[in-house]
C-alpha cells in the first residue's frame, strides 16, 4: 500500500481531484490518501474543510482503479488552533493549510512512511517509483528548489513533494522543532524554511518534483511559481496551476492532462460538490 498526504481547503477541490486522478491513472497499486483539512471560516470564508461529498467523490475515483484504495479526511482544526493559531505565521502570504503537515506526528495511526504532495502537483508516471525511495536514517527525501538552490543556498529543498519517514521524524522531533520555529519567527515560507533548517534530508533528482518542463522520466510535475528572464535585465514571475487549463496549454505548452480535464468535466455534471 502507498500512503500519500495532501492538505488544503474546499476552495482548491478541483485541483485536489485532478492530482488524485493523476495518481490513480498511472498505478495499479493500492493507495491510502490522507487529506488534512480544517475549518477556520470564522476568519476567512474560504477557509472551509473539504466536504463529505467531495471525499466521497475522491473515493469513487481511486476505487474505480483499485477497489482497495481509500481516501480519508483528517480534520485537524483543534490541533491547528492548539499549536499554530497564535504563532507569528498564522497570517502569512501562504494559507495556514500549508503548515498542517507539521502536525502529522500528532495524528494517531499514521503510517511510518508517507508521501506528501502539494495540491498543485500532478503525477506523470507510476507513483510506486517514489514510494520505493529508501529513506532509512533520513527524515525525508526531497528535490532541491529550482531557484532556491541559487538564490538561497545550494542545499535548499522544495517541500511541495516529500518522501517522509515519519518514524524517524518522531525520533528526531523534527516537526516539533519546526512548529516552534514557525511560531516564534516570522518567515516568507515558514514551513519550508523550518523543514530545510532542521530536516535530515536525502536529495533526489528533479524527476520526483519537476518544477519546470516535464521530462520523459518525470514522476511528479509541480505547478509552482517560476521565473522567466528577458535580456538584458527583465524577468517575469508566473504561477500557473494545473486547473488553469488555458494557461497550462498556451503558456506552459502542456497537454498531457487533457484526458483528466475531460473526465473532470464529466464528473462536474454527475456530482454536485464542486
């Protein structure tokens, strides 16, 4: 069984659905997908957890490929309010849902090994290749950040795709250290910065977190921010997500997910949970 974790809120359900569909498309293996979410609508009307109907649809998608696969919603509202809501990064340029993975050590019955994926990722080949990565003795395995390795430091990793060794993470107290850091120090990318500072990392090739053009051996394509330079001194920062279909086609020249787009359109007609 391959254990995978996402975190987010109801507003990005279409992106989550696409990502889950891409995982199921390329593997015959059993998937156990944990969705971390929470309800903070009193602060922001967009901060709602995924609905039961949405989780039911995700289950229908994965079980169609493998009847033993499963999607589980984990409501971590209380944990977040206990450990993060008064911290210095509760209000940040990123949503508070980005920090939910730092609570995984506090959630009962989590597997010892788990893949974490940002919702703006799409699978391009069998995810089993990623699950097979040996992380013995490491907190997690990750790819370097495409731009951060130049602008921040050569060993700086992108945390949008992680192969996590939760057993080692608990032993090292990694998430506890990260929670302490993001609560007391204001940062631009709080959870990623803390994971880079304290994590015992194994470095992987970009095929497990491709932040630019999809290659023939790409396993995970990450639709994260990018930058294009224009001579002599100009540049443009872009942030195109997989659900922005027209931009994916015209700007990124990516068409390999068109079958998933078509299936999502059919599901929108069948299910009333978008």
